[in-house]
C-alpha cells in the first residue's frame, strides 16, 4: 500500500476454530501452491494482548484496549497493519510508529549483514529488495498541512509498503507498543514533535546526519534531517528492544501497486483476471489456515462512504485479516481496522457487521477492491 489512508454490530455465528500465536518454530514454504479452503471453514487468529492507551489514560468507551491500536490523524495505515501482522507472528504487541520509522529511514544495506541464514536466503531469492525499498520510499506522499515547504518530517509522511516494512523490521529488534506508544497516531508525542519542528536545532545550517543518510533523497532535506534524526534518537531512547524469536520474511502478491492504479485498471477495461483475484483470496486462506494474520490492500470506501468534498478518490487502505467464517453458504472475512472510526459512522449494512473496529466483509465485497496480500512465513 502506497499513499495515504485515511455502534456494536451483530457478529452472528460463533467461530469454532482458533489459531493461536504463530509458532516460533518452522517457517512456511517460500513458494507454496495456493488453493481456497473448501467450504470456508471458520477460523480465528489469536492476537497478542492489547497494551495501548490514550495519552493521560483518558477513560472513554470503548476502552482503547478493546479496539485495535488506532492511527489517529496519521496516514500510515500500512505501519499499523504491518505491526499487527508482526505482533501476531512474534506474540507481542509491537509499536506501529517504530515500524514506520524503520520503513522510512533504516539502512537496507544492513539486512545483508544479519547473521540469520534464513534472512540471507530470503534476500538471495529477492535480489531486487534494495530497489523495491527505494521505490516504495520514493512513492511516499508528504502532507502539506501546516507544512507549506512540504518538508519530509516524519509525522508528515504518508503511506508505505507492508512487505518492505516487515523486511526492514528485522533490523535492531522489537520495540513494544508500551515503550513507544502509537495509539491515536502521534498523540503521545505531540509536545516533542512540536518542539523539534520549531526548535533552533532544526533551523541550524550546515548539519550532517548519518541517521537519515541511508534513505532516499525524497525523504531528506536540511530541516527534515534534523527533525527526523531527533525523532530517531527519541525512538532509540524509549525502545527497550528484544530480538525477534523468528525472522520476518514477507510473502506478497499484488495485481496493482495501489488502490488508485487498481481503479484505473477497472476504468480502462484491464480488469484483473478472476484467476489473479482467486490467487489473492487463496493466499489469505492459506495464511489463516496456518496461523498467520495476513494484511490486505483495499479501499476504505468499502467501509465508509466517501465525503463528496474529500479529494481522495481511492482511499487506499491496509488492514489485517483476523478471522473467516461461513454464513448462509457464503464466505466472510474479518478485517481489523486501525483508523479508529466508530462503527456507527460506517455504511449501512457494514456497521451491523462491525464490532469495536473489526468488520466482517463478504468475499464479494473484498473482490471489488482487493489488490494485494502479504503474510509472514
């Protein structure tokens, strides 16, 4: 996913199969044969216990711990979905803001120096990973709101790629959500970010920052380098890192690079074949059946109607799939939405299938906008 993201329902039939946290043991095959799960058997992926809270511990309903960690005003849904996918794989809630920081600024050259032979094998089988990471960083948008110079400050960056973010998260270990809070986006760090943006340190000339030197030029400027280096120091100070129990090796497939490209394909008549759509759904089934929570790229407008004044015609979005069930002879998938939107704001028919930010979608609804699937081996 590249680009911005922008009432209790009746959940129906009980889930009868529970997939616990993915084993820290063996990896899934790198190139399996995918097939749909016959009969759409019910399965639910167990996610690690929630640890997030609002700044100051404000008591609201629903409680933060009962809903997915929310991206707030940020436009980095890719990082929240990737963090959910990683959290489920490693059995602890990792910080989406740490995932985003590594995606934007970590040095991809360091991946080749990691000692794990399974990571080395993955890199050999994906020899263009450096170019892919650079491409995804160059596709990032920069929010001009209160940022007339379009400086690539960390909290003004929008969008990213889940597979690249997961791969880069092999660097330096895990950071717990408790250490670097991400609920409601940057709300826990507003004072720090504001001080950095207007501080003398950012305005000082002739500075050199190795911390940001490994990213692409699009994400660099004199002022932004100072700001982003300060943010990275804060992350390093707050995160009590632990090594991951497993290598994070993404498997991905897409029929378009983003939702807008997918829409353009439909408008020009170059509709993805039924076989390619079936492959994506088969990958979702494969991951769920093997205890993995996959992420999908799709349109937010499935969930909530577009405001006519909203300039975003695509509403590119990313979510983790956490369950599957069969209802009335048809298949439903449960997506975990990280926008923080209340169910009451969603479309009629959708809000009745929504509970605390987790929504049951019919397979037919997903087919209309699904363009990518990523899971961790």
